[in-house]
């Protein structure tokens, strides 16, 4: 999950001021954690709370209706709870209204917010079936359009496969077969790529940034250099890159310095949860 937060923070200052090169300082005083980080942490909190509440006596408990009903409830609870504590972190209009709604309902969205927050599902899943189920349950509380579900699921599967040690070739084949055509390179689209907030026009591009990278840092730099919705593309890329490469300590420590006490507490709780 930290990979998404790193990508979000590094990309934050370029979202509306694109930088079409890999040459830039990773962290500056202009960087900040946006809604991509807040909602990734909210999803992590929802998963942890569900895991601490549900009966885990059956091996496939994460596929049960009771588990997924509870997960959906906690996803709403913590996205609203954490989201309301950070009202100025960059929400889109519809999601911002959802965060503060007394009766939050899904709103048929296929925005890339579905994919930027879903990393924790890929990290915690033990099987592909679990990854898909977790992704759909979490995503559909807001982004219940088929393209929103697909974008989040593609990201989750890419994270899951990277965690399981699959090669980039394997990941490319799986994404191409079941989700998006990956018959392009970043160089080919670089000059024409424009700001876009849909899953369809950010998720495959973010995955391609990872596939062409040679390190975690290179993946983030490639994502930022593409332009467009820089923080979200870098967040999606960063989640996958973390699963594949890990994160260098200096980048990890610097990124964590941008989170306040409340957010750090959730992050460290997640680290302990993943070790258990």
C-alpha cells in the first residue's frame, strides 16, 4: 500500500502542472498526500476491521456473503470517517458529496478513484478469487459502473500477481487477456496523452508504466513523466511496483514524513497486520 502513497505524494505537485520528463526531485515542500493516500488507508482500515470481526474458522471465509457484506459496510464507514477529517485533500465532485452524505450510495462511476485506493486488496488476498472478490466489494460501494469495477480489479490482480512472484510478462499477458489491450508503449503515447480521470484511460497506462520500469523509483518517474492525472497514475503504478520491487528505505522514510499522526497510525497498523 505504501507504494500508492509514495506515488500519490510524488505526483501531487504535477497533477495540474504536468512534467513530461523523468528528471525531477522526488520530494519537495510542494508535495502532499492527496485523497489517493487517504482512501488507500481507509481501504486498509476496512480490511483490517473486517478481519478482526469476522469468524475465520473456514478457509474460504473471505468469499462468504457475510464477510463481503461486512467489508462493504466498513469500506463506507472508514472512507467517510477518514475522508471527513481531510475535506480539502482533492476529492472529485461526486466522491466529495458521497464522503459527506448521510445516506451514501454508489453512483455509477468509472473514475480512476476506484483503482488508486484498491492496492490493499491485492496485498492481502491469498488467491485470485479472493483478490477479485475483495476488489469488487470495496469498489462497488461507490464505483459500481462495470468500467470502475474492471479498473480496480485489473489493478488488484496486477498487485496480487506481483506479490506472488509472477513475471512482468505474466502480468502483461493476464491484463491483456482479461482487462485491457496493452499493445502500446509509453513513448508511443507520451506526446498525445492528456489529463483523464477515467479508469479506461489511466489504469492501462499506469500498468504499462510499471511494466516498462527497471526499479521502484523508475516506475514512479515514468508514471509522472507521462502527464495526465499524475498523482493517481503514480499511485496505481506505485502499488504494483511496491509489490514487485519493494520500496527503498530512503523513499519509504521520506514519504512517511508527509503523513500526520492519524494516518501514520493506520499505516503502521497495516504493516503489523501484513506481518501477522
